[in-house]
C-alpha cells in the first residue's frame, strides 16, 4: 500500500468513525425513547477526531487542523468529566 493510499484510508476511517457517533447517538436515543448521549459517542468522537487530525496534518490543511484540534480537546474533556462523575458516585 502506497503512502497516499494509507493516508486516504486514515482519512476515510476517521470520517467513518466520526459519522458513526451520530448513528450511535440516534439508535441509543431511540432505544431509550428520549434524547441521550452515550459515553461511546465521546469515544467515537475522540478517535474519529484524532484520525481526521492526523489526516489534516498530513495534508497540511490549517483550517481542518484547527477545527479538529478544538474538537479533540472538547471530546477529551467530556470523557474526563464523565470519569470524574463516576468516581464521585462510587
């Protein structure tokens, strides 16, 4: 597999993972019969964002880099807050 092909795979994997979070949120909300955001949403967001950020860095796209960098921080922070809440509940 060539370098360009590898980076296309990374980019598409990131986009697929990132899009999968919306499917997860929708199906989870349908299952619970109310709008909810499961923890998996934040993990998919983090992984998808990391893959897309790597792809953006490879492509040297400053707009894409800034956008994914900010999102990555938000997703990581949400996971930290969830972990902290679980610690306080136990």
